């Protein structure tokens, strides 16, 4: 039995004054109950998830402990892992749901916390509200969230584990945001509708953000009518979906005829077909290289079957402007690993959600490698005349600088083989840093262990100040340490005082390891602590940017537990980083939720007293 009210699927969203619209998130539908006995989290099918998501239940217990006069409370919502305010990652949530060991659950909850996004109020003060109209339930839920001091809309950077999904009256405006953020879709709800358990009602209608893909017809099961859809990966046809929905009887008959005439019949009764025929399909998302919620659209008999590649599938998985066309996809970009431009662009698509927080609203400087890396390269920061209108820019009084604030902008630059993305420490229209970064630069790649040792020296010092720091590989031979700050909290003069203090301490206490000597010939084999790089007008390689070397290495964020003697920069490449984030999470996930203003202010005050 389903415990929740369910929407019907629609291909045409309802419009009119009687409808309200909510963002639909890709997660687990759940009921959250809070009462005197504690907090319970229950899936729509009645499965208890309380122990699987301790970050939700613990937060709920703390948040509502002063509101016992409101108990019992039951909220209807979606359990999600937020990527941005409009999109959730179902794959991570699925992995979380399979964890059994308490230690693994708690560790993952700490590294990659999930959120409960509430959109309905079913019980308040022990009284059912399900018979009330939708708009009245929303008002009551909004009021409850204000009393609890909870966010009025979802945001992945908000630390609160329980957040509110607001209603909207303008479908088109909301849909534009959902598409731009690669969200799942929208649920339309009739303003007068009640709530009913175990009911699928036309009063709630879901409209999904579907993508299209070109795939190969490579198999057929006559027992159930499903066809196998594949793409070419390293020259081999790899299955990515089984498709039946959307195929008309005549299309299924055509498939049967093709298979009986040209296919190979297996002992199981199924057929296989060598790559030759293309199809267009619709799907919702790609989960572990498999298409979810896939449906048939049409055959593409005139299409060249060699174009149905895995890379094309990934590149088409984002909603992009028609003007953005990818070119020369077979060009070798990272020569030692024989990685093509298609491989590089696929990496940028897959990692775009993790790159964008550090590129958005910053005047980016890129290094372009027109013939691949290593090779001829040049810096570009000014906006060229041929820049498309979907790429933002900012004028500094003398030059127009590119601002990479959208995924189309990112991929337009990547298509020009901008292999390195360097960003200033401040955002546009600001003269103050949003973070402090200290660059630890050993003499050579072989001396990388010096960077590991130096990083721990600095971490110990930061810890003594109660300052939280975040380590990142430079992508070449060093390590960079980040300290997040609130916007506009400190001047560059103030952060320079802090970095000078750090540099002076390191050189004084470990002269065998550290130097601040800018001339390489005078460093005498020591690690260069580059505190001067943190200044207005300077830049740093962005987290998750590739580097312009033949290995395709990445400036990858790290967990402090990984900064040890076994750490090797060459292990972090476009081949490994995507899967690493998928399985281990993003070490910088909560970077912007942890500004170190308080402890840094204390250190700066001490510096002033001694100066």
C-alpha cells in the first residue's frame, strides 16, 4: 500500500489561476513525523528510513524541540541529495539507501548529508489537515517553518537538513529555472485539492524535464517486446537501456522483421543486431551509465550509426543553446593518455555541477591549448568579438572580461580547448576575497611528499586557531589550502596580514622545509610557500579544473585523511575524478557553508595588538 498521494504524469502542464506549481525533485518520497516519542522517517511504501538518514532525524529533533505544543507533526516531502536549488542526485540517494553498517551510514551522512524537502503538512498539533485545500495547507506549513526558523526555499548550501518547497503561480518562469539547473521537472497542484492516502489524482500532475538521445538498435526480446538500446563506447556497442514504452504496434512489428531478417537469434529466443540502425529516445536521467524512464521517439534510418557514441550521449545530456556546437571531437587533447576532445568535454559535462560554484560570478582567465596538451598555449581573459550572447561578461573600466556563470558558458570555453580555468579570489563587483588560498609549491613532481608534509604543518597551525581548512591538489606538483570567508567580510589587506603571519611562522619554525624566496635558484630545494599569490588581481586554478599536461590531471579537492604518504597527483585525472566524486563525495561540498570569519577575526585582532 502506498502511504502518500501521487501525481499523474502529463505531457501538457495544466495552466490557469486554479493551479500552483512546485519544483519536482528526484529522490525518495517520505513522511516525516515528529512527536514526544521522537522522529520517524517513512517511505511512501511504508519502509522505515529513520536509521538510514540520521542527519535528518537528528536535525528534526533539535529544530522542533521548542515546539512541543505543535506535536504531533507529520510532513510530506522528498528525501534528496541536493546538487543545486532545483536539482537532486538520485544516484547518491540510492547508494545511501543501501548502506547497512552504522559506521558507513554516519560517515556518509557527515560527508554527503541529505535533505528533507517538505511540500505538505498532514498533521499539526495532532489534528489532520488533509481535508483542507492545498493553499491553506501550504500557508500553515510556511508559518510552521517560519516559527522553526527554517529556509523558505531549498538550497544545497543551506546547512538546515529540513527545507521548504514553495509554491509558484508562474509556470513558465519556474520551468525556465528548472531547465537551466537541469532539474527533474514540476508538479502542478490544484489550489483547492485535498490530500488522500494511496491515491493517484489528476489534482496533482507531474511534468518532467526529459532529454533526448540517439542510440543504436542492438537487440530484441520477442517475449516482452523490449528492444535493446546501445551506444558506442571505445568502438564497442554497450547497452544503456531496454525500451518498449512509446513504441507503436507497427514499430514493434518492424523491429521483429528487422531482427528475423538481419539479426542473430540466441538460444534464449532473444535477438542481437550488429550496429546499423539508429533511434531517438527520451529519458529522464543517466544513472550509472543506464538511461532512466526511457521511451521510444522514432527511428533515424538516415543517421550515420557511428555518431551514436557514449560521448555524444553525455554531451546531449545538458540543455544547451542551439548556437553551441561541439567540434573536432576526435582530436587528441591529453596526448599521453590518448584522451580526445570528446573525452574532455564529457568530463566537463559530468563535473559541471562541481566546477560551477567556484566559477560563477568570477572573471575567469582560461589557458587554451588549441592543439592539445602539452603544446602551444595562450591565456585568455578578455571577451572576444565572436563570444555568443549566452556568455556573460563584466567591464572593469578598460576591458570586457568573461564571467563563466552558466554551464553553456563553461562548455563553450571547453569546446575551444580551454583546459585550465583560473579564477580570482573575489567575485565580480567586489574588491574583497571570498576565500584565502595558500599555495604549497615543491621544487618538482618528485618532491610532492614535501607538499604533503607542509600541508600538515599548516593544518596543525590552522587547527590551533580553530580555523577549518580545505586541501586541494594543484593538479601539477603542489597542494593548495583553502579557507572560506563570508562575502565582503575581510579586505585583502587583512587577509595579507594573516598569510604573512602563516608564512613567517613556517619559515621560522621549519626553515629546512619552507621558503618564501621568489627566485627559484635561491630556494635551495625547499618548498615555496606562495602567500603573495593571494592578492587582488591574482588568480588560482579552480577546483576540478583540468591542467594543461599530457596526463589530463585535475586540481582535485581532497579530504584531509587523504593527505598522506600514499597521495599521488597523477592518480587524479579525468578518468578517475568523476567516479571518485560519485563514490566518495565532494570534499568541498560544504565549503561555502563554513566561513571562518570568527576565528580569523580573532587572529587578526591579535596581529593588530602586536603590531
